[in-house]
C-alpha cells in the first residue's frame, strides 16, 4: 500500500496539475470575499450652497465616523453623474439641518445608509437645540463626557452568537469555494486509477504479490490527503494573509474536513464504477462538481433558496453538510457533539458511495 | 512445472479461450503462436492470475493457482502486450516502483535495477522520462520491469510489436540468452513465426481460442514434410492465372502474394511444367521461381487456410 501511495506523490511531483485548483480557489475567494473585506461603501457627498465651509466639514467628519460607509466630498454634478451612470450607488446632499439621499438602484444597503445618516442628523440637531436653550457652550462637552461612560447600555446580539454579517459572508465564500474546488482535486487525482487500468500498470500491480485492497487503499489515501491538504492550506492562507476569523474550533473543523473529503473520495469511486473510460470520467467530473456545489449551497448560502425541491435535493449533497458544519464550528463555536448530524450524514454518504462504487468497478 | 487444464474463458457468451491444455518444463522455451484475436493474451491473463478462468485450472508444481494465486505471483514475470509504464516518470522511478511491489527495498533493489538496465541496454538513459523514449526503448523498459524480482518463469506477450529492428533483435537476443544461459523458463507469444522459430524449442499454435497444433518445431514442420512451397513471381498481378492454378487437382493450395502466387504442392510433384504452360496460355511473364521447404507460417496456413498476419 505504501509503495502505491508514495508513487502517487512522485507522479504529482512530475506533473503537478493539481496545484491549478489550489490557485483557482485562492483567486476566487480573494475576488469574492477577500478584496471586499476592508472596503467601505463610498458615498459621494455634496453640500447645499447655504452651508458654510466649516459647517460642511463638521458634517463630513461626523458622518465619517461610520464603520460601513466612506463619505467623500464631491461636486453636485459629478455625484449626480456617477449615480446616474451606476458607478456608485449612493450620493447624499447635505443641507444646514437636513439631507437628501440620491439612490441609484434598489440597493439593500440604502436602508443602512438612511438609518445611519438619519441617526447622525437627529443626534446633532438635538444637541444644537439643547445648546441654544442652555445658552452656555459646555453642554456638548458634558454630553460627550457622559456618553463615554453611560449608566445604561443597550447591547444588541443575535440569537446565534456574535458572528457578524460580514464575517458570515466571507466564510460562506471561503468554505463554499474551497470545498467546491477540492472536489476537482480529489476526483482528478482518483482518475489515476482509471488511467492505470487503461494503461496496464494496474494489471501489473494485480499480478504482483500486492493485494487489491492495498492498491485501492494506496490510491484513496493519496486522494484523501491531497484534497484535505488543499482545503487546510487555503484556510490557513486566508486566516493569516487576509485575517479571516475562523473561530477557535480547529480540531472540530479538521474532523469535519476529514469526513467531507472522505465523502468526496467515495463519490469518486462511485463515478468510476459508473463510467467506462477515463475520457468519460474527465467529462463527468466538472458536471458533477458544479452540480453538487450549486445544489449544495457552495456558491450562495442555502438560506436564499426557497424552492422546496431544491432544498430537499441539497440535503443529499455532502457539501451542504460540510459547509453547514464548518459554519457551525467557525461562526457559532459549536463542538463535535453539536455537529454530529452533518458529520454522520457525510460519513453515511461516503460509506454508501464507496460500497456501491467498488462493487461496480470490480464487477467488470 | 506449469500446466493448464482445459482452460476456458467466455466473454459475453463467446469463448475467447476454449479448452487450452499446455505445459512448460523448467528451462524450456515455449512459443505460443497465433493470429490477432486467437486468445493468446487472454490465456496469459489466466495463467498470470489476472483473469479468473470461466472453467479449467492453472497448476504450478501441481497446485491450483486459481484457488491460491500467491505462489505463482511471486515466481512469474509478465511482459504485457501494451507498454504498462508510468509515462511521466523516469525509467528509474518506474523500476523502483515495480521492484517495491515485489517487496524489494534499498540496496537489493538498487542492485537489481542496475542489473536489468544493463540487460536491456538502457543503463545510460535511466534518468530520462519514459515519455521521451522511442517505442523500442519503452518496450525494453517494459521488459526490464518484469525481470526485477528474478522470476522463474517469464511470460512475454508480443514484446516486439511495432518497434525498430534494432530494439527487436536486442529483445530477442536478450530472451535467448536468459533462456539458454540462466535457464529461465520462457513462454513467448507472438504472431511473428520467425521469432518463435528462432527462440522456442516447442510451439503451440492457437486459433479461435483453441490449440490447433503443438510440438517441437521440427515435429510441426513434419506435418508438411510431404509438401513444398513454390514462390512464383510474375511481371504483374494476374487473377485468372491464380484461379486456374487453384483448379489444378495436383496443387494443394494456391494463394496470391505481393509479387505473384505461392503454391503448396506434394513433394516431388512435377508441377512446374504445367505452371509454365498455364502462364504461356494466359500470356503472363514469369520472372522468378523459388522452391522452399515449409516454415511455421506454412504450417499455420495449412491448418487454417489463413495467413498469420492480414
Ligand atoms: N475483456 C474482454 N472482454 C470481451 N472480449 C474480450 C476481452 N478480452 C479479449 N476479448 C476477446 O477475446 C478474443 C481473444 O482476444 P486476445 O486474447 O486478446 O487475443 P490475442 O492476444 O491472441 O490477439 C478476441 O476476440 C477479443 O475480442
Ligand atoms: Mg494479444
């Protein structure tokens, strides 16, 4: 078994095609999640002529305390053009004691923007009102002092824990893409078996004192480790280079990835049992990989799917359980005992596929 | 030493091998001769425990290898018909792997690799990737890979198909030396009768899954001892002459060749006079006449009415 296993590494070293999928994953995740992660939404800001320079600077400074938005000063004409052309989604016009929003499309973030701007204005206007009535200038400083250590604090947390919306989006992309591309890596590695059978080296092994299960196991172990390592490398890369927050459940995540990779290896064996030639397998792999990824929610969160049938189908996909369990561990700090369901579903899927697959292959 | 008993293999209701009995004694060189599709490769697959026979058995030292293949797997070296190597690896890396699966390791493995590379004459090119080799060189490595574990029996399935004459004679010479100097038992499969004639003491002739003749080379040729072959070269193809020769009662067989016709006739028959007469009659020019004693090819033709190669 060991010699078959080691041989595959030698072959990978001589023809490292699998690295393509590692690189592809990194590129895709960076594009979809990484690049966006630090960017704020730009809001072009222009001022009513009634506003003084100091007044407009003050508003801009106040507004730019925002986490999500960056308010950038612009000419009215320029801002209108940009929104009109769809280059940016929002602009805001500031007046002395009021504001107007210019919204291009039905962007869901416009509610966030409106809320935010509204809040800033309401606060500021109330302060000004209070200042006028108390005639002294100290009210602003005392309010600020007071707010630094408020007697009553309302903290909002979601039921699911502290995972933020942004983090969830990032991790969805990371998990979805890495599990998706690992299907390619594993299945294309398994193609070595099909190629060996066609090329005759398989027969050479079978008539040697090696046992058949050793040959299979050598191949499967190789595919497993290649697939597993690819995902782990990608996770590490995005954790250390892009600062993705993967939580602290590393052991749990390793177990999940192990079960998932096992399920994919088994799926590969089943495919090889079903098709006749390496060429057919080569044609089938992309179809199967993208079908699984689409149905299993690797490209978009399964929560956005409403179709009952699609939801039911997704429950048959190992990638669905993989992403689900990974999110559970990374975002909601769940341990193995709480993730038993997805983990056992992946194992079940794997065992079933492997049993049928090896049977089909051996019957020929 | 090795023996098959009524070996039979059916694929999709059709018998590819149909009741083969053959045996090999230690140190013998045995030929298995037959046209494409005769069932030679299938027979070898069953002997080497790759394919399970539909019925029949293969005995090594009197023990069934179908029931327990472990013994034969250790002593058998098989050179497959197709080149069964990892194309992207070097010859050396291939040999490392095929040695390891026979349990060879370390120094012993290194030594064996050096030996077989020397044997096939490719020691100086072992670090090159197999893909870049010529067909003949690949065939030689294909053979080397089957020799690493010092097999007692070497089975070769058409090892010289489609290669340059130099590699071909190198392989043939290597096999002859292994057999005669090292006492290796060889089963040599081919559809080139001249290879089998050169290498083998004893020959089985196979067709349509059956053995149609067997024996020492000379014994086989004696099947035709009462006959001789006459090659007649003509200035141009002439079908009418051929058909009239085929009508001739005295001629056993008349077939067309590249240059003219080939006749198999009883020894001593005074046939040439009537052939010249026929040629005269059809106004054909005879440019050459050659009388030969039979070859294995003729034996095959005699037994089946067909040529070995089409
Ligand atoms: N795996 C197989 N499945 C179906 N038919 C086969 C298989 N292997 C060989 N055959 C058939 O068996 C016959 C003998 O083939 P083979 O043993 O390869 O002949 P040879 O080696 O003498 O050319 C052929 O008709 C071939 O088509
Ligand atoms: Mg053959």
